[in-house]
C-alpha cells in the first residue's frame, strides 16, 4: 500500500512458553510498543494449514462444490466447511492441499489453482490458511485419520452463499472461500490453473 508501518510495529523483548501440547503451542512475549512502553502478547504458534474449494458438476452439468459436515468440539456444533487441514512440517502447500482433499473426501483433482492466503485469528495465533481451488475431480476412497468423522456432500454455489447469508455457515475460512468462489465464478477474479504433476 506504500505506507510506512514503523510507527505501528511492536518488537519482542522476551518470550516464555506457556503450553506445548499435542496440537497447541502457546507463548507469552513481552514486547516494546511503538511509544516505548512494555506489554505482553499471548498467542498460539501454528504451522499453517490449507483449504480446498473443490469444483465439480452434478448430473445436470451444473457446477457444484464439495463440502463437509464435521463436529467441532470447542463450539459444540456440526459445522459446514470446505476440506481443510494442518500442514505437516515443511510440507509443500500444494502437496498438502492434494493430500487433504484425498484423505478427507477421496477426490483427486486434475487441475489446481492457488487463490490466496487468509489469517483467521490475527490477534492470538500465527495460523495462516492457504486457499486452493481444485477441478477435474475423480472419486476414490477417503483416508480419514483415526478418530476423524465427517460427512462429504455437494452443494451449488447459490446454496452455499444462501447458507452464508442466513448464518448457517459461520466458519471463517469457508466464508472467505465463498467470497473467492463468488468472484471467480462471476469472472471478477481470475485463477491460474495448473495440471497436477504426475
């Protein structure tokens, strides 16, 4: 945007570990504010994740998206989401997207396009989610992790957008992906599609 950020930046003075769990790694840093005063920042360190917007057609040839229904324990609800998952250490992001789509839905895609990145929890996590589109889907068996339970289904983009509007879809990454999808389908935003490497 061409503006200087120097007057907004906080600098780390010290850091302490609060939690190292199976999934969460939580730190508390002391930072120097732009005015020279000190403050603390508690946040979760996350390796990053991917989300896939899989495009296919129904029996009439209409474009549909592949979605999932999954129970999310922290909020105690079954959520509608696009396929997504955590990145393994140093895993290539496109390979991660391909792996997550195959493992969760069974689909393999012939073409992929990188859309962008979203930061879902900027005030308390380093997490980022890489957004990918996939098309030319071929079905196969899913390969869910032990203890992972989800339901895969398809919906039209119009159905998804109505669920977002009506508050039936509240997952932040899926809402962001719905914005991308809407703009891609209208031609307002373009994607650079690439064939899947053999």
